[in-house]
């Protein structure tokens, strides 16, 4: 039986105000957050995720508007698109951002499948994250990363808890791209789901408006 005790602190030494908000992408994505970019099909979710990838890897403003205080390595897994399509899109975003793809530390997982509900794949992903130590990891889309029932919280929660554990262990942001159903009334046109502050529960989101318009004008 463990004899460890819980940590305690005198009340007078507790912080009087919350820590200042820290951002990976100022005003858009919180530092060390696990969150979701979600929306209806064909509304530029993947393009927004790729723009975030280029911004974090290059230090250029995301969507030419949102600053990146501390750029760093990005790890990307794009499960739905062929690698040449991903390359073409990244080249276009780099051209708009004024940087060269060859100069960016943007690493792409090229495995044909990745299943977060399989222990072997989880272990392989963790070894990859441990070796590369990315500032941001993008997994696109969530539906291709498992064969569980997304409507069953008991099945989804362990996957999100695993990603939160990766984030805490390796201090990396984790971004999931997620397809929302067209019937989701809470998702208004022209909006995106972006990561909540790090204190939020895994998968928590907040709404950032006008991202679709910014994607089209970028």
C-alpha cells in the first residue's frame, strides 16, 4: 500500500488571479491544448488545420492574421488525402504565407493507417511524438483514427484521455479535425471549433467566428 500523501498549500499562498492566457497561435489556439477543429463537410476544416501547421512551423501569422509567439516543429497525419494532395495544399499555403515548404520543420506521418483504439498503434504514435517532440500534432480526421462508436462517451473518452496524456507528457498541442453532422444546429455557418484553454477537459472547444471567410480570402 502506498504511503504517499496529497499535496497541500497554505490558503494565503494560493494565487490571487489566474495565470495569463498562453497561446500557441494568439487568439486562436491555446498553448498545450487538446482541441477540435470541427464543422460540416467541405467547409475548409483541413485547410485551416494545414494553415495552422504552416504557421506554427514557420512562425508566420496563421491566416495572415493570428501571430505565433513560439514556432516549432509540427507533426501531421492526414488520413483522408493522398500525400501528393497534402503536398500541393501545403505548397499553396506556403506561397500565400511567404515561406518555403522545404525550410519548414513540418513532419508528415506516411503510414497508411493509424488507429488510436489499437494498443500497438498508440505505442507507435507515442514513440514518434517522443522522438520528434513536436510543438503541435495534427490528426485529420478523427473518424479515420478509430472504429469505435463516436456517440458512446464511454468509448470516446479513453481516446481523448490518451491524447491528453500525450500532450501532458510531451508538452505538445494536439489538434483533431472532426466532421460534424449537418444537423448540428449549434454549428453556425462560417464558424470553426478551436481549442479551449489548457485547463479545459479533453476535447473541449470554443467557437472562433469568420474562419471560413478568412480561409477564402487568404
